[in-house]
């Protein structure tokens, strides 16, 4: 196990993961807020009497969704730490196996702190379990930025 600096392409992988999650979360929050606003406006336009406390309940619902968004964003804090520190870990695995549990796949190794590395199922056919495997991970988030049995990065191959 060795530590190296993240390359620009490694940083781009981490940034993409952050951007997609944040954008989807913000879009969901905007949809919830628009639903609440449209409900109130339709009630006012058609002179439908909203029950007492409707606005307060709607505010609570929006607040709960906002807190959930904050918790999800907090889980991506490790990606930001990786981007700031800029360190990746290179693992050269000789004894490993691939296991699939429910809808997740893992590379199981005997390396401390990296015993179970989650990997996308689409990359499993490229991995030859009989040959040594080289994996590069962002240090804190354990996001895979390189995986290969030789020099070709399997993450760059089309699925």
C-alpha cells in the first residue's frame, strides 16, 4: 500500500460524483418547494379554504427534506476532504476474491482498512481473479479511481 497525489483525472472522477448528487438533491428540494407553493396558489386562485396550519405543516415537510439533503451532503464531505488533501492509496492485491451480496459487489482482500472495496458490477467481467490486481482509491472516501490487472484502467472501458 502506497500513497500518491491525485491526478487531474482522479480529481475529475471525484468532482463528478459530488456534482451529480448535489444537483439531484437540489432538484428534489426545488420540486418539493414548488409542489407546496403550487398547492397554496391553486387554493387561493380557486378560493379553496386551506385548513388551519397548512402552511406550518408544509414548512415542516420542507424542513425535513432539507435536513435529509444536509445529511446526504454530509456523507459526501469525505470527497471534499479527498479533493483538498489530494492523496490516493495504491493497493497491489494478490490474494483477493469478488463477492456479490444483494445488489452490491465487493473486492474482498486481506489488506487492513481496505478489506471490502465496493465495485460496480459492470467492471467485474474485466477483472481476472487469477492475476494480481492494482487498485487506486481516494484515501478518505475509498472511491475507486483506477482498477486493472495490467496497465489499462477498466474504469475507462465502455460498459
